[in-house]
C-alpha cells in the first residue's frame, strides 16, 4: 500500500484484521534484521535496500523502528548456519568480526560459547519493532491517500476482461491490478498456481533476567546460536517481560492458523530453557510470556515473489518462511514495481516461482 501510494496510484488495501494484529507472523514485539544472510547470499542486495527503507520510514515517522544492537552468532564452524554467515559476509564484503569463544564472556557477559564453537559479531545487525513497523507503513500509506478496509475477508478473485474482480464477505471490488500478500492464506487465494507451501506453528518466549549483562543499554546484542539440539535466537529485554528467545528450527505443521489453539508446547519450552541454561545462564527460568506465530514456508525456505503466469496484472509474495519481515519494506517496493511496470530492477530471479517444477 505504502509503495504504491507514494507513486501516485489509487490504492485500496483489504485486511481481515486491523493493523498490528497477531494472526500471522508479523507480531511479537521484535524481529531480527541482519546483513550476513546465511539463508542465501543473494538476499544481501535486498537487505541493503531494506536498511535504507527502514531508516527512511523511521525518519518520516519520527519514531524508533530499528535498533542496531548488533548480533552475536555462535555455533559449529562446520554448521550450515555459521558457514552460510561467513560465505555471505565474504561474498559481499560485510563487516563481520570473528571472536574467540573464550573472549565472548568478557566482551558480552552473560553469554557462553563452547571452545569447539566459532563466534561472529555483526555490528550493524539488530531488531525491528514489528507492530510499530506495520503501523508506520499503514499510517504513511493512508497519509499518501491509500484507503484501508479491515474487518472483511477476501473470499476470491476472478479476471473480467482487463480488470480483476475481488470478492469479500461484505462487498465486491474491481481493480486494474491486484497484489496478493496473504501469508498463510496464499495457497487458497492462488489455487491455480499450486504453491508448494506449508504452515508451521512457532513459539516465542520471554524470561525474567537477574543479570544486568542482558540489558540493551549495557551493550547486550541480539543472538543466534546453532547448536546440536536446534537453532535459537533472541533479543535483549525491551520491557518488564524480560529477554525474548525462540527456537527457529522445528515447528509443528498445521492446516489453518485461525483454528489453532496457540497453546504452550511444554516439550518445546523445555528445550528453550535447556538452551538458556547452557548458553545464557544468567537468564532466569521464570517464564513471563508466551506468544505463537506461524511460518508459511516454501520447500527451499526462500521467498516466492512473482507475477501470475496467467494474469499479468496479478502479482504476489508468499512463502516468506519465517525470515521475511526484515525485508517487508523492500518486498513492498518490489511488488509495486511488478504491479506497475511488470518488472523490477531488484535481483529476484532466485525468488521466482519457476524455480519449482510444479508440473
């Protein structure tokens, strides 16, 4: 909405829920952002643009959206995450500091890195205040003239001549072009594409901390650990709930997030506590908060961003696989490019639907 409106388009946004809701994967206070991207080095040019766009939005709103806390990586030097981080940094000449494991505790008190691990620190990484970022985009879009309708569900769309007819449970709209960015609802809204997506339930946890070492104003960074028991990441406390920590690996596959009970998974919570006990021993076992979100994942866990192969005036983003929010701003820019121009200068060939053999 924001990127289309700022280019002078007449824009209508349709959302089932109001801005900043907790029904997808864009909630939970904070989301990590980093340049040394282990998922695929081709994301780095998109991330560089995302950094510029987040700063631009932050300046426009006059509110803190992006905190550059730095990010501590730790894990086996032969692990897929740590090798990917190093490869990405080398390919794109990123600032990534190598730290001896024994020196981590003096540099970042409260963190333990075993001697057989390697550790890196990315100073320009950090975290986004996720709900505030969503609302900032919506507010700027409306300021630029976009309309935003909430409280009704899109049930389908059809092409009628050169236009698209969009049906909701309340009304019918027509548009020259549509953009579909529907998260877990992407597959049914793009049924003819047979998108190979699955939905995973993921848990976020908060714990009290007894040690000042985890305070952001004392230099505590975000963190990502690749361990033999799973991948874990987290952020310093931003409020009374304490330190946030999540397991990035694993997750139970579900059918529909709206029908999910969102209950605490005791076994998963125990794994998180075990991780903290080994690597962040100053964090209390007092569990203060639990929130569920959902990853809509593609087979290779990379985004799918493209134009519909049968309808050139339909573009979409889907399968962001739990790591898309940090690039939400540049994905919006890309979708606006595709909707208006039919192409984009951003390097997204590796994200095109054609990479999957769906026939």
